């Protein structure tokens, strides 16, 4: 939340549970901790043009991203746990390529 500007909307068990939701603008992500899963996750998140522009401005200031290719141009941010968050760059995502 501190690195990417999300805020916590809810957290199961009054903050002690393993499921929560974080939001940033119109983007909502439900996160679930699973002790049996040992690898890292890769999450593709598509934002509208205005939200993507806001994200790009913030990550330049924080120096937390890199551009990458995952079938199309994307912005990659690795969270503190090593999970990859991939944001398709407008015009190159599967939804806009169709």
C-alpha cells in the first residue's frame, strides 16, 4: 500500500484474517494468503488511461518499476514479497488489441 498507493478497503477477521481487498481508483484487488503456496504470483492489472497515467507519474517519482514484454508492452512492479504486478501499456494490451 505504501509503495503503490493502494488503500485497504477491508480485511477479514478485523485485520487478522488471510483475505483483504485493496483499492486504487477504480482498481480493486482481493488478496488471499495461502500458506501452502510457496511460489510467487504474477498479476496482470489493466487500468484506464487516466489511472495508468497517474501510476506512471508516481512510479517515476518512486523509481519502483521497469518496462517489460509479457506478450505486449507492460510496466512491471515487484512488490516487497517478490510478486510481479504487470500493468499493460495502453494500446498494447489483449483487451485493446482485439
